[in-house]
């Protein structure tokens, strides 16, 4: 089947949203819609397509060719002063429009319509033509324009069409060769997203009705935008300097992908003439007041182009020939426009509800709200999920977070890879680059508003390489930058300062402005060093469960309809899945921790979940849990799963305190045993957990922990 998408292949990259295919289709098989980013894209209903190929022939991206000059004559033009006030440049378009109207013709051009949408309209009225003046840096709707122009041409009427180069090319393919059609293509650097434009209007209007926008106004500074709006019955205006919408367009942040590889930017141009702003005219012509506006005019052919040039020459206050090479320096003539790597982040931030202003600023300046460091890359299911949960908690608060890894002296540029066990990857733009030393890492202070160290045993010197332990006490933070520790852990109920490294460790902890810890014993340890600390929930208990359901969708493991789960962090006789099977009468699936070598012989068969998503799926779907894992127990409480927690050979020095602290918060100390056999012998399987009571406590702890977190971040 031959249709426009079968030839374009990638509509997102190549479709211009020009509406030509929709307008030419005889069976309404082709339609144009707005995609998620706000760009017009064509779609084909294969059931309606009659394989006529008209949409292919109408598409300006397919088989574009122009007989116009490859080296057109160029001129600097300024109309008489009376015509300049409403024009963004030298008034050339308005002069040509009046010339065509004087011949009894029509003018088709872009204007602001209802709700400030940019639409093409055809008219013989000078008042409507006046609304076509000035730059309109927005996605324009060509729907209906093709047939309006075609009807007029068939009736023997003269039409002047002024529009984007791709729209001129599309119209010419639609109507074919026409003696009475005069075309103007305007210099264009690319079309912005309609979604961005609409959101921008909402922000600048602040509830008022926008009546007009002025881009490239001669009376305003470069990069500024003028906004006219109705405040009740009163007409008001304001100027926005360094406008974010304009900045996004200039930096190729909000442009259509099809505009980055533009077929119509270079020569030959599609229009009979090309009009643009001649910003650098003062460098060629001394004494010329460029602030009143001067057009660049390119005469692309010796027929209608020359005829239009004569019309301009006869109504000019300034008219000089210019070498084409001077114009070619402009980026608007360059078809190879640089792609902005921050485009994915820009639309990601907009989808999250951020303003255009914040999204543009953060993307162009590489900013985030929070810099988060800690064990976010450990090959550990619970550790990976803890940081993913904290990342999502911050995201739900409306904050943009960048993940920071400890310094790597051997780093050769680039950024660290994401967690190997987490199939759902962090966006690349939310991962900070590798830093080779702490001094270099300090540049993060200028890129974030708060620096945070997260949960797990980040303050356990026995567990961490001494070269990187400083990162987790935020040694790279500046004194003026807000610092936060959320649910950090010492991994033990005691901390003895017996080395110089530990003395430095404590000194750095004291620098952190807001400290919270995962275990109640951590509050006492901090107090020992003069640090006020708050006892809070682990992030896996703070995170909204909808994020876990999203991870569940990425699980590839198939589990039985009914099963109990034995999750093993440390292999040993303290866990007995066989006994659990005998007592419960349901299949028991044993999953090994990711650091357990399954090639070795073990007392029971275990499987490798492989990913955090598969591990989480087992916890969500199981009927009962037996484990020696802290995070598995924490999730069982959240997911309302009956469980047995065992400690085996763990002691106060090796982490038993994290269990007693967690279980004590919810009155579940009776679920904690040395071995699973002792647990079963105690009759614990017949003692249900009052999850309604536990749930109420969990809600209270969540509110308290979230309150502390928000106050500590100091954003509100």
C-alpha cells in the first residue's frame, strides 16, 4: 500500500504537519493530529486508504524540487515610514499585500485566531492583512488553506501566499503550476511545539485573555517578547526580557524534529521571493537606522520574483542590493541545525507539570533541585529500590533530582551507568557525570538547590571504601548550600571513633544541616556527636505504591497463582523453606540475594530473580514471606504481607538493630526470630498481623517523615 507514511517511514522525525496530505485525500483516510509533544503529525487509516498515492505526491518532504535560482539576487528593503509601525521588520510583506489587493487579488497568510492559535486565512480585506503582519513564532494550522487558494485560482483570481518555506512548497505541489499564484517564503529557523506555545500563553496571561504577542519587535531588546492582554475591559501590555519561550526556540529546544534537518532552508528556495529580518544592515550601510526595521529580500526567480521586486522598489524608503554571501552567514539558511540534547528532558519536565520558564532554565543551564548521593548503584535489590523510591518521593514533590556517584579517579568522562539490577532506568539527564576528585565535584553546588545523602548503611565506615566514604557525608558540598541526610544508617547500634578517618567522618556529618536516620539507635549515635537527628521511615515505606505497580509491569518472571516466598540474603540453616512448605501447604519459592553464588551447593534450591522488578513482583504476589532481609520486611509491612523475619547469626555489630528498630515502630517484635524453625515452633503462623492497626501507624509515620523531609529541603 502506497501512502505518505509508507514513504516517510518516521513521521515523528520527518512529518511537517503541513496538512497537505489530509487536504488532498479523496477518502478522508489521512488525518493530522497533535502528538504528545504538541506537533502536528499525519496518520493513515489503512481501512480507508484506496492506494491512490495523492498524499505521497502532495507531501513536500517527498520529491521536493525547485526551479528557482541557486544564487538569488539579494536586497535590503525598507518601506515608507507610514507602513512600518505594525511590521516586525521593513514592511515588505505589507507592501506586496497592498500591491496584490490593488490588482483585485487575495492574500493568504498567518494570523492569530481564536485563543491566539496561529491559522492561515485568505482575504481581500486590508484590515485582515494587517493582522498577518509581524512574526508569529508558533505552530500554524494550514487546514483549509489549500482548498481556499485552489478555488480562487481556478476562478481566475490572483493570490499572494505568504508562509513558511515548507508550507509554500506544500501549496505549490497541491495546486500545481499557477500563473496567478505569487509566493513569499519567510526566513524560518524552525517551528515550535503547539503544546509549549499553549502552556506559555497560560503562564504569561495569569488568567487574563491574551490579545496579542510581539516577537522581534523593533522597539524591544533582542530576545524580548511583548504581550498584550485584556485586564477586564482594559487593554494592557508588558515586555518580557530574556523570554524563555524565545530562548527555547533559539536553542532548538522546542523545535519540531523535522525542522532540524530542514529541506527548505538552503537554496534554491521554494517561494518567488524570500523575506526576512536584516538585523546586520547597520554593518553594511552607515547611517541606516536599523531600529526602524529593514527586510532582507531574496529574488528567487526572474518571473514573478522580479515582478514582486519591482513592486517593492516602487514603494521604498531604502532599497540596496546586497551580496548573497552576507546573508548566507545566517543560521536560518543552514539546513543542518544542531540538535539540542536536552530536548527529551525539556518535554519530560513539561509532562511533569513544570512551567515553560523553569523547564527552559533547567535544561539550558543544567540545573536540578536536588543532588542525591548514596548507594543508588549497588547490585542489591533492596538498596536499588530504596534509592528509586527516594527519587520518586522527590519527584512526587515536584522536584527535579540528579543522582551523584562518588568520585572515581580513573573516570574518563561520561557518566556512571545506572543500577545493573534495575531494569527501569533513570533518565540519562538525571545522572551527574563522573568526577575524578572532590574539588571538581564541588561544581554541583552551582547546579542544585539542595544536596542530599540517602538511606541504607551510608555511614558505616566498615562497609565503605575509605576513599569514597566522604562523598556520603557530602564532603563536596559548600557551606552555603543546603544539605540533607534522609534515613541514613550507621549499620550498627554503636559507633566508636577510634581512627583519624572516623574523626573526619564525624566532622563532615556535623556539617550537614538536616539529619535524619533510619534506626532509633542512630538518633542516639548522632546525639553522642552533638548532632540533632530525626528518626524517619526508610524510603521504600514512604514511596507511593503506584510506582511499585509501574515497576511490576516491567517484570518478566512468571510466578504461580499461589506461593510463599523465601527471600535469602545470607544462606544458612536459619532459613528453612521446606518446613514452611510443610506448614502452609503451598509452594515455596526461594529467591537468592544478588550476591549469592548459585553455582555453589546450598542447603535448598534458590532461583535468581535477576532484576529489582522481578524481585518486587515476587513480594507483591506472594501469600507469605520468610526472610532475613530488612527491605523485604519493610515492603511486607507496606504491602500487607504476613511474614516471619529471622536474624540468624546477625548481632548488634552486624545489623540486627535495623530489624528491631523497624519492627518496634509497628509493634511487630513478635515476628522476629533467630531461625524460621523457632518461629514455626512458636505458633507464629497462626497469629495474624492486624494490618489495619499497622496501616494507621504507617500513615502517621509517613506524614511525620514527609513533613520533616519537606521542611528540611527548604523549598516551600
